C-alpha cells in the first residue's frame, strides 16, 4: 500500500480550540458551482469495532492566499446525499487500491 501524505488543515471549534484534520478528498459540483471537502480528525484511526468519524463542509477559497478557505456547514439533505455518494465512491476506490 502506498503511503501518501494528505493535506492537513486546522479548524477552530465554537470555543476557539483548534483541531487538526486531514483532507480525505475535495470535489466540485458543476451544476451548483459549489465545492465540498471531506475530512477526518488527525489521530482518529479506524479500529475493527468502530469507524472513524468523517466531517464534511462546503468551502470557498477566499483568494487571500493558497491556504485561505471559508468553511460552511452542509445544511440540505440533497447536499448530504451527494457527499455520502462521493464518500462511498472514495471508500470503494480506496479498498481496490489495497
């Protein structure tokens, strides 16, 4: 299995505490011109009993630099369905590579 370094980002929570996440993948939806990001908390490894929690956001690049993003919560069922479908595809591709 190939060990590839994933992009990492820091996201503050509502208390201002910073949390480190790895970007699993990003994707764009041409019809809506929106971009989405799927993340996993660093250190949250999958075990045989439990799956790691995956987080998803809609994002926009702010244009102030390469790493400047603005994250937005996913609010509609349609968006969640789309993210779930992309996650299933990502997991299937990942399993084929192993």
